[in-house]
């Protein structure tokens, strides 16, 4: 049907895919963008980051209103209008996806709706909803096929068992909910449902929640969130789930009693979609769904690139966007390379946890010598005024070079403030650079400058440290 | 540095060893527990051209050695930890001595400035994302760029400077392309033995090769009548009866060269790009054959020294050279070199210029030859001399005149007194 040979075809309309397609179009390439869904934006915009943030925002506002009763303002009991909440979520998403569709038109990116598979090193077969297959030939291709939630094979087929996509639909508000997986996605959804009235059980195979985050941060979070949970079952396996009319009966090892839940969320991780593309037809291979690429995002086939979740961890939209830009630029003949020093992470739980670069735990494990500057928000006037005195800002500096290697924050807006730490790392800032940068007062962001001062030993908003010696 | 305990531990550092860096330790003369006196040799280094004995800057007991055979050390490197008793005669000595062993203020400035160029310092340098992208655009590996920004940051200008340097480099380092030498299986044709080149041979070999390839050499030949010098030399040595160093032909050659250099200043020069550096001092290097290779120690101010003094100095330098005890400074600063094969043989050869010098005098073996004095043939002692010179700086006329001056002085050494 389509005899035209596209200069560039992008598979996947998520943040990585559309960014690659738009960037390539801006660089003068003739671009087609294949997406299986009607709307652009992928998991992130449609059934991931964005709708979850809409719900988290609402849940957090409700909880904040309840907390205000201690600070002198009392509201009546909250009334939940689930349809209106779903509509807000839907409007948030459609406003963004509508904007993307318009920007694709403005860039003359040709959109193709359907599932793509390779039929050769220069041709794709695209199957639309009706089952019609058309061939799309290309000179170059960027695979941005993303990832999907892992579905545990032993769970029964039951509408009360959902993945993150299903949970965001807000089918109903359960009384008791089981979250499988104590990672970011599981705990974000636990926060939403708990905010809307559910009691939560979490089962996690490893020994801690939020793997990869420093334990002191997680400790603060658990202290603030223990009221949400009946049980946080660590180092525990879910052994079986039985669907009964009364509820879903879950059994665990590790001596935990079985429990009946109204809703089970599977958030045991995501699997890359590399296996769904018939890669072998293009002479490519995947490793458990992952596709190997070089620092210019090229696969083993020089005309085919891959970016985002499908090339490896971390599976984060902001990583995919940057990789998408690199792939598009290289495809357009530029000498771009994906070489960031760090990729930040944020858990949009309440309180928010944001971290980037080296963690204290990793430094200890790998024997990297660091000077740590910690600023507890209990010493921040703004945090106390905002009822956020439990927060913490932490910076890690290389003892060898003095440069900032990593940072972590917990508290309201932590994710919004993390960008400063990312920038400081990319620009090679040290404690003096950050500490002597005047931060506005009184703000929560000020704690970054104060943590740097704490590392220098010059912070006057903390008690004196009698044993802090100047370095030899 | 506090003096709390009666016994103080002190780390000693490698003192200045000239411009040498990363010099291997070849010998260690002390072991932990040894009592070492001030100035005792503790380790021996073998630099480019000479063996350097490192004396102890303190008196005390060796606690720990911080180097081993094969360690490469540079000025300021920690060598050993000593325990210094306060009972030592000069109590404040440790501190004074310690500061003495630190890099001396004047000389090492260049070394310190040059140090960050190499090694891990460069690869640890930081570049911001925009500079990283710019380097990628130009295909520059940031590990090779020298940072000049604050706190060791690589700036955009550093990347530009690196690229400019790389563009300029091929022009000056020459475009000589030769086929690689084929490998030979010598053992196929008979018994062989493999003997590694000494360090001195390796280093002098690469300098000689560089000079041979990069300096356009021309060699002039002449003959000097040294009959009178020879009889004078023998007479003087007879008089001295070993009370002082023997006058040698090399001493006469060095003195004659020094005087010729004064008369022809373009020969006492070095080329720096488009500029000629004329030297107001006259230091003459003398090639010395040693078991480990060829060394060229330098006699300073040859123009102002008498023959006895020059002969004495050459004897001392040659002795130290053969024993591997020349200091790097003994081989620095030469203006011109003299290479004599007179003791061995031959009728002439073309010496390789010891750059950055611009000329070198070679002398072969003097032989009795018949010379026509206008009425009859006279037996005269004739010394064949050759002069290799840098054609970028000098020309054939100048060279013939310079060599003529040398020959005239050697023919009648009274000229040296003028």
C-alpha cells in the first residue's frame, strides 16, 4: 500500500518516541510515527506518570486539608465524587495528548496507528485494529516500543486484579487493597487509594521498600505513612490468590496470615517490549526484551536505533526523551552521544522522595569516599511553617575531587527541587559553589544550599559540630 | 608539624633531580631498621642518561620504605619514613632538612606547571554538558584535553586549543612515511643471542634518530697539523709527572672549539621556530664512551678556562660517566659538542648534531703524513677533523670558515693566547 520509503520511522509514540520523531522532523527529516493507540504520549501520558500525578495531587490535597485541622482550619468530611475525579484525570490526559497530536501535525510527522513488526532490515509491517497489514519501508528506524507491566502468571483472571493501568481507571474504592511490589509504582498507587479511603497491605520480595533509595530517606517515609498500611510484608512472597465472591484471598510465606482483599494491584515491575517486534527479521536480537545499543543509541544494525525502556534501566520517561533526541540527531547526521552523568528519580509518594546520582548506601558499598552534607528540615523555618519539618536534604561530595556526586531529598516538592542538584552535578559544582549560591529565603529549596554548607562545616542554621575538623 | 613525642616520624621526599620525571628506582641501599646518617645514599635512580644517588636528608632510623625497585619517582615523591630521635645533635634539623628536601622554590616552577598535563589528573577533569557536546561534535576525546578552567574544569576554549594543536602538530612533526621494517627470523640462519639495549642506549638512540631525521645535516672535512700541540702536550705531561690530570687532545679540541665559537657566534646558537637563540656563554660537551652507552657531559665556560682546568674537568666527568655517577645537571646546557675517535682510529666520520646545538666537531686519528713545506716533504702529525652543521642555521661558507679557525688554532696554539 505504502510504496514510499520514509527517511525515518519511529516505533512508539511515548515520550521517547514522539520526542525522537519531533526532533528528527525539526532537523529536516521526513518522519513517520507508528503508535498502536489512537493518542500519542504512550504509557506515561495515558496510563502512567501523568494520570497518576492527577490522582496523587487530589489525594494529597485531601490529606493536607485534613492535616490543616491541627493548624486552625477545619473542613467537613470529604465527599468523594469518583466520576468527577475520573473526569479530571481524563481531562488532564486528553489536554496533553491533544497538544501532542497538534504538534505532530505542525511538524508534518506522518502518524500511523497500529502494531509494528519488522519484516526486514528496511521494512515494517503495521497491523491496524481491523487486522489490515501494510508495509512501511524506511531508511532509518528508531525503536521506542517501551515496556509493559509484568503480570504474575499464577494470579487468577479476575477484574479485581489490576495492573497500574487498571488501577488508574479507579474502578472503585476498595476497603482493603493488596499491593504486590514495594517499588515506586506500587507505593504511588497505595498512596492514592489510601488517600481515598482504602487500607493497604504491601508484599515485597526484597528486604526493603523503594530499592535504590537511601534507607534514612525510606525510614522517614515509612514513619509518615505507617497509618496507611495494615501490613508491610518485606522479604515475603505472595504464594497464591484465590478469587471468592467475598474477595481475593491471598496467602504469603514468611509466617504472614492469609488475608482477603477487595482489590489487588500488581506492581512487580515492568518488562521491555523488545520481544513483540519480530526483531530477528531485521537481523536484531533482544535479551529478555531489551535491545543492546551503543552510546549513540545504534543497535547492531547501523540504520536502526533503540531508545527508552526497551534499551534498559532506568525505565524513566525523562531518560527516554534525551535518548530520543540523541537518536534523532545521529539519524540526521549529527554527532550526538548520550552521556549524562546522572539520571534523576522521583517517587511521587507523600512525602515525595527524589534522588539522583550516588547514594550513601552505594558509596559505602563501593568504597567511594564522600563527605555528606545533611540538612534536616526541622531547622528550616519554611518547612516548619508548611508542616513539613520531617523532611531532609542530603548531598554527597567526592572526598577526592570535592565535586557533588549525588543528592536526595524527602518532603513536599522534593522532585521539583531536584533539578538544581542534577544541574550542579552536570556542571561539576562542589560544596562551595552550591553553598555560596544565594538561595531565596524562606523556601524549601534553600535546604540544598544549607546542606552544602553543612558539608563545608559553615552552616549557621544547624547546631555547631564540635568535632568537625578542617581537612588536613 | 608538631613535636610532641620524643621520637618523631618523618616522611622524606625526593629532592630536586632536575627536569627528570618518572625515574625508575634501580637500587635500594637501606632496609627498615637501618640507622642512616645525613647524606648517606639511600636509593639509586637511573634517569635518562645517568645514575642518580639520592642522599638521606636526615639522620635517623628507617621505619618504612615507600618505594621499591622499579618504582618510578619524580621530584617531591615520598621515599621513606624515618624515625628521628630528638637526641640527634641538631635538634631542629629534621624540620630544616625536611623543607630542604621539598621542591626548591626556583627551579621546579616549570615542573609543577607541567605536571597536570599528564596522568590521571586530565581524565578526572570535569566538562559541562555543553562542552561535552561540543567535544563530541569535533570528535575530541576529553581525556586528552588539558583543562584550564577553575577547579580543573575543561572549558570550551580548551577543546578549541586541543583541536588547534592537533591541526598544527602534523606540520611540525613531519610527514615522513616509511614502510614498516619487516621482521626477520635470524635464528633460522644460525645461533643468536638477544641483548636488550641499556636505558642510556635507548634514550640516546631515540634522540639521535630524531636529530638525524629532523636536522638537515651537512658535514665539512679538514685537516689540522697538530705536530706542535702533540710535542707540547707530551712535554707538559712529562713535566707534571702525574701531579695533575694529563693534557689530552680532547682538551685542546674543546678549547679550540670554544675560541672558534666566540669568533663565529652563529655556531653558538639554537633554533627556536623562526628565531635564533644566540648564547653569550660557551659550554662545550664532550662525548664519552661508557659501557652502558654514549654520554655527553658538559664543560662550562670553556672559553674562559685554561687547558689544565679543562683537561682536569674532562677527566673527572669522564670518570663519573664511566661509573654511572654523572648528575643530570652535568649533561645540561651544552652549546656545541666534540666527539673524538682519535684514541680508536679512522680517517674521518660524520657526527650527528646534538640538537638543540647546531654543530658538532668530530676528530679521527692523527697520523704522521708527509707535508710539503716549499722545499721538501716534512713529516707532520695530521689530525682529520669534520664538522657537521645545521643547514637551517648555517651555510657552507660559514662552516668552512669555522672549521678553518679550529684548524688554525690547532696548527699554532699560540693563537689561543691572543
